[in-house]
């Protein structure tokens, strides 16, 4: 969950701070009759709202990540899974929401990253099961 929330926070950050953000055309087309001063005020308010959403997503991400670290025996497994989910989610969000091109090399890298996280997870689980096995 923390990896997905981190990707969501990145998307909010891109919307809040990018010059190509869809906020500008939306505000200028919707509120043109209010005049340029109010359009700038509304645009700034929208960017501030999305910035607050980014900060909220980051706070939730950190809470979930710390909770996972507390519950699991291996910080490596938690970090690898969170990073893998973040990487894949960021690419998917970038491709489908922001229409960024994603190459087959990226998909190959995402697959390898996910496989690596799965290997770490299974390795850590089997290691902890062997350690906890009665003698």
C-alpha cells in the first residue's frame, strides 16, 4: 500500500507543480468570465489543494510503510516490495493519466523488479520459517 500511495503522491506533485498541468487549461476555460486576477487566484488555490493532497498521500504512505516495518521481521522485504510497487505504479500512472510513453524496456525492467521483490519476499519468508521450526 505504501508504494501505491507514494506513486499517487508523485502524481499529485506533478499536477501541482508542472507547467503542463491540466489545472491551467481547466481554470482558464471554466473561469474566463471572472477575469485574469481571479483565474490566477483559482489556479493557485487548485494547485494548493493538490499540494495538500500530495502531502496527505505522503503522510499515509509513511504511516503504512512504518506499520509494515513494525509487523515484519525483515526491513529488506518491506523496502523491496514497497519500492517495486512504487516503481510499477508510477509507470502505469504516468502512462495512463499523463500519457507518457513507456517502452518495452521499461516493462521488462518492471517485470524484473517485481520478480526481484518476489524472490526477496519468498527468501525472507522461508528463512524465517526455517528459523522458527522446532528442533
